[in-house]
């Protein structure tokens, strides 16, 4: 479905991604893990079209997308839940969701809203509340819900659980699994290495702009390097 092939991405003279390749297959749940500054957000931004690789290619359902603008990539079915949520704080929950649906028609929006409110009943309850006054967990739910408004077939989530308490994190992981069960592929960037790998079909470890390890979720969890450096066991 998604094929990132040997991309190199720069910020000015600084090379943030060095020959990065990764794939996400249909209905797969893939985790991208790695330390701060490794290039995880850069990878998601490049797939979304917010950054352009100077070489390499990205294809989605066999269409080359690496020169497409972000809105066109979104329209093809790639959704991004950005790091830091980036909600419209002065708009209500409902208005934030409508902003996420900018490419869709009225009837499609109604159907999608129904699905989203089923997934996140709390958002239905609070649909007229300003997004900036939601709790951290509710804001993260809204950020995911907003990305779902475009009915993506691939959902990329950047640092979903940052700053949230463990109970909420496991609740969000369960919701991500439900989204995957609806047939949406997932590419998730996570600090919670163990939880992310447990729920993933495959994982990639990125360090200093390169993929240094890849395998099934189980293989990654058993890797001595990951256990020592990332799990502390
Ligand atoms: N706009 C920018 N201008 C210059 N350098 C940048 C910019 N954004 C990121 N970088 C650099 O690129 C590298 C990769 O950053 P990136 O945000 O992709 O890392 P990350 O893996 O998402 O880290 P974190 O886990 O802290 O979110 C870092 O060295 C960072 O300082
Ligand atoms: Mg990041």
C-alpha cells in the first residue's frame, strides 16, 4: 500500500533522513520507534507531502506521491495525526471535526461523524465545547477523530500517548486497534515502545535518520538491542 523507497530529506544543509525505506501493507499496523531527533516526525511529514525528499520515491497504491501537495495526498487516503495535536483551540469539537472533513460532501460527513461518535462517545457529549478546554486525553481523541473525517485508508499517528496517563494510553491503543479492524492501515510513531510493538504487525527502529532494525512486532520485542536500549531489560 505505502512504499517509501530510499528517501533522503534535508532541512537546509542538515540531512534528517538518510536512505529511509519502509512499507505498510493493507490492514497492517506498523510501529516506527526511535529516540528523540531520530527522524520519525520527519518521515511522517514527508509521506504527508509537507516535506519533499531530494531523492528516493514514495508510492501509495502504486501512485507516485512524493511530488504531490499535502491536500492531494490527503485526498488519496493518507491521514496524519500530527505531533502536538495541533487542534483549533478556539473552535468547538464539532467545528474541528468539520475542518477535518474539508474535502467531503454533506452525506459522507454525517456517516463519518456517526462512526466517530461511536468510537469516541465523549466527543459527542462535548461537541459544543471549545477544543482548547478539553483534557489532554480528549484532545488526543479529537486529533485522531479529525484525521478520520477524511476516511483515510492509511492513518499515521505521531506520538499519540505523549504526556498521557497509562490508563488513557491503553484506552487509546484499544481504539487504534478498532480503527485497524475497520480496515484502516496504521503507521504509528510511539515512545511507548513495548505497547506499540505488542499491538503492531511489524516495526522499524530509526536512529539518526536511518532505519537500523526492522522485523515483526514479536521479533523486535525479542531483539537484544531493543530490550537493552529501549526497554531497559
Ligand atoms: N524544521 C526543522 N529545521 C531544522 N531541523 C529540523 C527541523 N525539524 C526537525 N529538525 C531536525 O531533524 C532531526 C529529526 O527530527 P524529527 O522531528 O523528525 O525527530 P523525531 O524522531 O520525531 O524526534 P522526537 O521523538 O523528539 O519527536 C532532528 O535532529 C531535528 O533537530
Ligand atoms: Mg517527533
